[in-house]
C-alpha cells in the first residue's frame, strides 16, 4: 500500500496564569444569547464562540482556535489554573509547516498573549490516506490488531464500519 500520514490537528496547552486574555474576548459575549454565541460573533479577523471542556469561550481564526477561561493560576493558585488550550487544524499546519513555532506564537500574540509562556503539545491527531485502495477492501480487524508503534493503541472505535 502506498499512502501518506499527516498531522490532522495539533493540540497545545499554554501555561498562561492570567485572566486578561479571557476578559479581552469575553466582553463581546455579554448579553449575547447562547444560540448566537454557538454560531459565533465576528470580532475583527476572529470569531468568538462558545467554549468546551471547561473553557468558557473560544476564539477562532480559520482552523486555528484557542479556548479561554478565567479559571487561571491567579484565581486558583499557582499550578492549579487551566491556562489556554490551543487547537491547530490541517490548513494552519500545512500553511505554516516550515515556520510552525513562529506561527503559533504569532497567533497567540494576536489574541493577546504577550510574553513567553510554557507551551506543551498535549495531543496530535493523525490522518492516513491510502492511495488506490477501496475502503470496502480493508480488513478492519487487521487495522485494530496490527498496531505498530512506540505506544500501544489505547482505543479503536468501530462506527458504521470504519475504525476511528
């Protein structure tokens, strides 16, 4: 089989201790209905939307997004805050692949993070493209049972005949 493996989405956490970036963007959500906030509010080049996973709001620019909260170190105590959760999709990654570190820092600067803070990769999603093969010819058990890698496969979900 011939194909390619690409990073589909990269998730980062920023050890950001302050609520100022959250407050900067949250002010646009005051008095806005939840339904409207789910669709998003255009603020300059960004879209402010609802959050997720404990984060109250998210700020999007194409497929790059940050999740923000006021539950940060200055409120919860040193090391107990949630910081900022970043997600960078394939378009961002492809466009900035040769200068990814700079592009991530610029995106964070553009949303209001000024200064250097610890940034960690928390998760990477990959996509596999197999060329010239029909999905109906894949043996799903082979994909689940023959995982090869440094880490063990923690989960494989079978939904409508496709392993995810």
